[in-house]
């Protein structure tokens, strides 16, 4: 999957460069502001600066071929490297952030935030064109007095039916099935909404969706979450090229890093980790539990719905028991919701 999308992205960007060279296309800039998160003192701001960002609609129903071309256009996005952007958070606070080799910025900013509102907004200005407001605003999600827990969930095969271990199956679903045709597990959104609001119905628990999908398909996954009425939250994906450069010994190490950033932002809250047995979620979540033993409350793992011969459950459950962390395997979240 990663190799395929990496190849597709390289090919499309190469074609775009040829077009620019032959036709001298103007380089307009767009800032992709991803939903970010913070507390009263810090905000982790997530954004990407690209050239000639296409206007893409995943909200309305469309044919499989139209969806394919929409997804392909996402890979035309060419990053703007090492560019300065001015950030305005609330009227009196401003910062400068810079993009990396891939056009991304994942910046921890120190802010003065009274935390009266559940969601704050951030404006972005171009440093190359002083005073020009870029065409994007970032939402910043933060806890309030009604927040009791942080839920961190995987996406593929945890809430979105994907069969992510099968390259061809996942690639075809991503490229040819629009969000309106993608299937979620039938109980997932309902249970997630209950977790969001707690048993009292008045809680404001935070949700983070941490996936191995590439940032290029962020609009597609965001629309899937919206259409299926999952709780609003922060969607954290991976930059495949950047992860390849790291050469980490840990599979899906970006997940480990993103979860650590969340935990360190909210040390006062208990964490529940929800994933699936298809890839590395059990291993990653147990590693998190070993590093933060007093913070991880539960680990919930969806069984492989396409393969009943998975045999590693007992070994992971024993490791969880040694760490003193509750760990449950489930076929449907309804089975264990009452235990929450």
C-alpha cells in the first residue's frame, strides 16, 4: 500500500513538474490546515503548504471513476519546502512556523489560552506576501471541565472496513470507493459517540484517530468520519517518505510517536487505546503502556474479521497482565461497552 501510493505520488508530481516546465504554470499556494490540538499552555499545530491545491469534493455522491480522478488529483499536490508562515492564535498572539522538506509543519507552540471555548481557531498569513491571509483556518481541539478521558483510535479495520493487510483490497477501496460507499463497522460510530459523552451524557471526552494512511488522503478519511457520524476529533496520518528516511526498527513507528505526543500533551487524563489485530496495534499499544504505565486505562483490539486463525491473542494478553493494563479483544464494541 505504502509503496503503491508512494509510486503514484512520485509519478504525478513528476508529470506536474514537466507541465510547469513546458507551460510555465503560475505557482499559486494553498495551506492545508489540519485539525490540531492543545491545552491551556500549548498547541500542536498541524499544517501543510502546497502549490496549486485542487478544489475537491468528497461530500456528494459520485461515480467510482470520478472518485478515482479526485483521489489522483490529491497526489498532484506539490509541497512548498522550507517556507515561513505567520500564525495568529487569538488576537494578541502570533508565531512563525516553517515547513520541512515535505511541506509539513508539526509545531508545538507555547500559548496563553484561557480554555473557555472547546474549539479555538488559528489564522495563517504568508510571509512571502506580507499581510495576505492564506485560504485556511485551523481548528484547535482542547479539553474542558467536562473532559474525563482521551480516546485514541486506529481507522482501518477498527472503524473502517478495509482489510488493510491485503494491499490490493485496500488500494482498490481507497481509489474507487468514495466515502459514501465505504463501510464502517455497524456499531462503531454509536459506541464512539457514547464514549465521547460518557455514561452521564454530559462529558466532553476527546477523540484522536491515528492511522497509517498517507496525509494525501486526509480529505477522504475526514469525510468518511463525518458521513458516518463519528465524534469530531483530530486525524493524524503519516508522511510515507519521511517515515522511510527514519528507518525505524518498530513497525508503524509514526503511530508510536503521535500517541506519545498526545499523552505528553494531556498527562492528567487516562487514555484508552482502540485498534485492531490486523497490523501492529497490539504491539504498539503495549509499548505505550510500558512507557506510560499509569496513564493507559484500557486497550481494546478488534479481532481480525477476515481471519479467525489469529493466534497471538494469548501472548499479548499475558504481556498486558504483566503491565497491569486491561486488554480486551472484541468482534463488536457492543460486546464490551457495558464494561466501560
